[in-house]
C-alpha cells in the first residue's frame, strides 16, 4: 500500500481551488486573452476581467478599487512598500524633507528585511525594535520610537507584519496602526498570512499600505496585491509603461488577477468557518503531540496565534533530519531554518525571540488549511512521534560512533 500523504505546509502555499481555476480559464484561452491596454474587443474583455478582480479584492479588504494594485506576489509588494517608501522619502518628496527613518522588527518576513537592508544602503536609518519571547512587538519600545526618543528621530515609516509566517504570532495591529497615525508615521503591514484566517478590514485601519498574496488563499502563484492608501508611502520599483497609474507598470497578469479576485471573495466569505476549522485541527495536533512528547516546545504558545500555524521543537532532534523522515513517512511540513555551507542555521524569527540555538535548529512548522481534516490528526500525531523516535535513535548512534 502506498504511504498516505498529508499536506501540512499551507503557510507556504495552497492548491488552487476549482472555482478559481474555472474563473481563470476564459483568460487563458481564446475568449479574453487580449492585452488589457488594447482598445479592441479582446483587450476590453481582458480589461473588464482585470478591473472586476480589482474590485473583488478591494471589497474583501473593505477598501476602494483605486487603492489596490496588482504585483507579482507578496515579496514585490513588500519591497514597494518598504524600499519604495524609503526612495520617496529620501528624495525629499512630501513634507519629510529627505529624511527617512524606518522602524520594524527582526521577526519580519525576509522580503521586508531585505528591503530594509537596501533602504539602509540608500541612506535610510533603520531601527529594529525587540520582540518578547512569544514574538510580540515590544510596545513601550514602539512608544519610545514614535516619541522620537531613539536615535534617528521620529520614524517616517513603521513596518510590522500582521501574522508571523513561522510561528503564527499575531501582532496588535490595531494598536500599532493607531499609534503610528497619532505620530504621523506611515504604517505598513504584511497581511499575507492574515487574509482568510483573520478578519482583515482595512477600511478603518489607519495604515498607509498592506500586502496580500493569492497563493496563500487557494489562488494562483505569481500574483499579489498591495493596498496603497497613501501614494506618498509607496513607490513602484518597475519602470516603463503607465499601467496601474504607474505604481506597478507592465502588462498585467489578467488570468492570475481574476483567480486572485475569486480566491479573495471566497476567503472573505469563509473566513469565520475557516478559523474555527483550522484552529480545531491545529489544537488537536498540538494536544496530541504534547501528550506523546512531554518535552515538546511550542513556540509563541503564550501569544495570540493565527489558527493554522503550529511551530514546535523537540529536544535532541534537528529539523533537517526530522523533515526528511517526516516526508518519507508521508507528512509534508516545513522549517524556518536554512541550510548554509553544510550547516543548519536557526530561524531568524526564533533567534529574535530568544529561543536557544539547540531548539531553534530543531523547529518544525505544521500549517493546516484547506486540505486538512480532523480525521487526519491521530495519524499525524503517530507519524510525527515515530519520526522523532527515529531521529533521536539515529543521533544517539552517531554520538557513540
């Protein structure tokens, strides 16, 4: 009998829903394949689909269609919001007079961290605020930054992600946004892991920009979007052409946008039920693993977490070996660690949270989603426990060799 396979990596990507594929098909065939910038029938058909998708995403976010711009994904959109804002501010546009001070945290997605590093190269000042042991932002430190008590003066931009992609830790986004608005600082949030799991309504949230991605909500890969309320806080990094008001020029991915629009509508409609379902499955897996593995460490356990992400470490294991055994046993999971020059480096997120190296390099992320079923939980727990035993036995043998 073939090994049953269970997918527990929905935070990385999700399968495209049948409804999404069906919505995309006319724009992949000979019905509406035209360039949306063309004025003839085929172009107008493509343009109609593109703008309908923009409105669908806007409605899912509670914003206006003119505030939504399609990108190639969340990484590009985060770059536009962080590096783009730095370029605008350093150029002296607006009232900031060429000054750029960005405040963020060390647990951000690497798309933001890389953009911050590049912004520094351009002359921006970057301040990284600490997080607590659960990965939640140090709010007194944010207050100090917004009050201008830290080097660099008051920040011109604050970038904090909504839900952490590795641990699921939820930041107090409303409180952060309100504080930034009161201090006249642009606020950006990466909401990629929030959409479809938490209520995401940007209408009354005082943020300058937010980023979402289709393939995290059962949409196609290669398409994302940025909500830009304040054009002074966002700048496109692609040049040439006047599409999307010049914010993101280039011929649009119409089929991808249409699929994204459909996925966003479904995600918004099903969010409450998805939250309950995902949380029930995640919590059942967590409870089962805690029972079978008493020394299991659950990261960000003391924080409010997104309903679908469980990040754990088991002492006397390492994620690279454990993930290999899990895959062979039929469980698809992930790790925040990255292999570099033959050694396993700990996740930057867990390191920032103060997790000891020996636990950080053993971290495994299990993320549930549309393919997950509560009936799978006993097999998940049994398989994970058996793989831990194999890895521990292997490490003991190697230690004696």
